[in-house]
C-alpha cells in the first residue's frame, strides 16, 4: 500500500498564509526562494532531528505553492517505492501524467526524492514521491 505522506495547497500571498497557519495552528513555515518556485514547507507536527520527518507515525507535513491558473487546488502526495512503475500504473488505470518542472519526467528534489504530478480519473491533481531513502 502507498501512503499519503504530504499535502500541498496554493497560496496567493505567502507571508499572509504563513502568518495565518502559524497563529491558527502553530505550524512552522520555511519559505523557499525563487530557485525552488517560492515553495513554502510547513511543519505541522514535532519533527525528528535525525530524519527531519514527523516523530509520530501517521502524521504528515505539507507545503504551499504559488496559486496559478493551471495549479490552484489542494493536493496530496503519495509515497511510492518506484516512481516509473507507479507512473505506468497511473496511465494503465486511466490517469494522466501532468508532469514536473522539466516536463513529464520526475524532478529530483534534493534530500527528498523523485517527484511528479498526475491527474486521476476524476480530474484531481495528485503527486507521487519516491523518497530518497526508499
């Protein structure tokens, strides 16, 4: 089984968004620069210092991306052990590969793993992640 390991949501104003989630829920935001698409990583739970992942099983962290006409809906990220095989299963199941920053090939996110977005049969954007340690 492939678990949901991350969530993503769009923002219009990253400072306003980070301030809101910090005040409302105590989340910590790490605002990345233009070289990383102005992405904002949020820690929603206590993090293990060694792995930089949530300490408690079942908890996930998330991220926020700049809202655009093409990308304006929340999404979840599903961990897979082989991203190429998962992409093939997506297409065989009737889904589509939307792609990543370099087209329809997975992006390597340093220290995280291979990442690509898909569209399921219902038109939902979902992302796949082959974590570095798998």
